């Protein structure tokens, strides 16, 4: 892939990430690469701005920040993005392969064509006339102080009728996030078209977690309204008798990485399960 233009995005409201983005801009501009920036960075770097919906105008997208930055651009773009090169800045960045401190060396390799690619699977949903995708997870949560009562089906075949605090449907990428905190398995291959389903706070032990490969999940809300939350970024109110259809998406994200500088999966998992040392016994 010949890289003639780049869309540059940094974590909004983070002066450290913006500072690194300026350094990346200077590096690329000095090598004749055309650089576009997202509207937030446009206040710092005076070049043409492109929103997430316009990012495919560039050959490559560069993200500086954390996983939340990635999740936001997926929700804003509907998952229609150029190949992504990610740098974690003061964050675990499970989906961003490189430390920002290695940015210059990684960029040198990428511009010379010395990189590999990885596909990242997305999930998708329909609710009435609304359609969308998710990178990490789709969650359905009861309103405060309530439980959801629901029917859960796969390809129209009823599997569960139950009550719980909510339902988490996670992609392999999301398996190390929210789903992990409720005892879900870690799925290491983020390119696998799998969905794992958990039922937090289920009143019956009959509601066991599921791993689904193919097919369409159906969730019908039977009692009390609920909220559907996509990647922790977007909230949709679900009314009585609401039905959501969930499946793997045919769309995939493409990630670039330089193996020599990629943060290893065991290091990321160690930080994830230790909560980056935020959790400890006092």
C-alpha cells in the first residue's frame, strides 16, 4: 500500500496526546506526506480537517490515545475507516499495537513498507429502522433499580427466557474489557467472527454464557424499558417489547503494525487483569 495521505486523530481534550500528534505531523510533513486532521486537532495543527465520516479520503488513519479513541471513531464513522495505525499514549491501548514513544521508528518502517496487517472483526445490530456496528460490545441494561425480562434466540430458535441486570454481547476485541469483568473468556484472535454473550446478575443459574459463531441473535425486552449501549459511546432507549437483532458484521477493520515494536499480548493481558495496578488490597 502506497501511503500518500494520512488522517491524524488524537484523544480529544488531552494535551499530551495532542503534543505527540504534532510531532507525528511534523515527521510526516517533512517526508512529503499529505496530512489531514480531525476537527479537534484542527485547533492545534492548521491543515485541512476531516471528520470521522470523511477519513476514508486518506490512505491511512493514525490514532493517538487509547481504546476509547478508537471506539469513538468507529461509532461516528459506522466502521467505515481507512487502515488504522494506532499508538497508545498513557493508556493500555489493547487495540492500539504500539507505544507512542516508538512512533518515529514505527512510522519509518510503515513508510518503507515494512509492516504487517491484521483484521479486526465487528459486530452489527438492527433495532427497528436503526442499524449500526460495534467494535467492542453491545450491552442491554435495565434501568436503575430494575431487572430486564427478556427472550433470547438464535436464528429464530428460542434459547433463554430470563431476568437479569443486563446482557453483554462482546466481540473478540471486547472480550478483554467489560465482558472479562463478568467472568467471560478472553478470545485472543480479534479477527475471528465470534460473539460471546453474558447475562450479568441473572436470577437463574440456567442462564449460562454463550460463544456464538455465525447466526443472528435476537433479544426481545418483555418487561420494563431498558438501554442499549454501544461501545460505551452511544445510548439507545429500548421500549416495551423492543427487539434487537445482533450478528457478526461482514465489515472488518484493518490494523497496521510493525512486529518489532508491537506491544506483546502477554504484556497487555498482564496490565488488563491487574487493572493497570489501579486495583489492590489496601
